[in-house]
C-alpha cells in the first residue's frame, strides 16, 4: 500500500491533526515492518496503536476554510485506508496460524474494530482455533458478543442456533432463530459455495432455526406461533431423525395445549397423532412421546 505523503498543507487542518497524521505515518511504517517480519507480538501491539491513530485522523473535523478542505479530505481518507489495512493484515496473519496466534490476532481484530468487515467470514476459523487451544468454553460468550456487533452474520447465527438446540433454550435464543430465518430469506448464494452446497446449507440451517423457534415458543406458551414454526420445520428436517422427533414431540405439546385451552377436539386428536409419530422414532423422547399420546387420546375422548 502506498503511503500518502503529507506536505505543509496538512498543517492547515489543525496542529493536533497534523501531529496525529505524522504519528500515524510513523506507526504505520512500524506496523508494516512487523507484518513483513511476521512478528505476531509486535503486530498485535502496533495494530492497536496504529488503528487508534488512524481512527483519530479519520475523525478530524472538517475545517471552516474552503482552501483547507482538500488537505483535510486527503488526510481523512488516509486514516480510513490505514485502518482498513491494519484490519486486513490482522485477518491474513490470523488465518496463517498456528492456532494460538489465530486466537490472539482475531481477539486483537475484535478489539480494534468489532464490526470489521474482515471479521464477517472469520468466526468459523476463530472458533476452531479456540477449540484447538483448549479454550472452547469461551466460544459462547464470544459468539453472543460478536452477534451483537454483526447481527446478520450467518455463521454466527448458525452456531448460536445449533448451540441452543443442544441445551435448554431461552427467549434470547428465540431471537437468534428469528434472525437466522430472516438472514436466510434475504441472503443470496455466497460466491464460495456451489448452488447445491448453498441449498443444502440453507435448508439445514432453516430447519434448525424453525425447530428452535417452535420449541421456545411452545415453552413460552405461544402455542399458535410454536405450531406454525414447527410445521415449517417438519419438511426441512426429514433427513435428521433426532430433530424430526423433537419437532413432532413439540407439535404434539403445542397442539394439545392450545386444543385444551380452546376446547378444540380436532387439535387434541392432531396432537396425539404427532406424539405417536414422535414415539415411533428411537431416541430420548420416545417414552415421553408415547406417554403424551396416551394422555392426549384419553383427553380427546372426554371432549364433545
């Protein structure tokens, strides 16, 4: 990257800004030297200081005098360019590894700009490096924080939904499921994936998101919403028997609860059928589904 050479004109935008610009050029040269030498410790330290200076220069207020605005525009653009360069250099160095360096450098990138566009596709590699270094327990907190800064990040949302499905989910997890559904509905196929691979990834993620949404909505007593989400999930999880059993089990619960609340016998009968289908699938929900089906059938016979 070619450095912008500041002349006397930069002094017109203010002494403080001029000093910051001079400091930025010096810091950037040191940063590029550490980058060339692949000195990770120096790269981390200089990334923070250089990026801070770049942000300061980029945020310089516009001068009042028209004659000073060209120098100001060039200085601001230079600050933005250096900031982006630092973020990209951290990404490249992080992907180069080893895993311990990957973790440190991605953490540094998050520190300098948690909304960096270069973080957007980085989290699968970041999480894998955390697992390799024995720090996998940190992933949930990192993922939740990252999702707040990058709310439409597909990989983060998929990870958060998958994580929620493996434990007792909560209302916050419902938000992740809804966001994932929205992102998948508007995102085009990434260039890095074939049409078949994207459709497979999209279908799998949608099925899991609708499953999570339906289960949480049912647990929260939002039975019609839960039924709608779970019915959307059912055809999408047909190749996954464990998820299919979960969907059918919760469909039974949602329909039974809403059916008894509204005295709708047809819904209670439908709930029994869903529970019987869940009981036909081997797994941890089988016995509970079978028991539910018996209770639901008995309740239906008592309804007019």
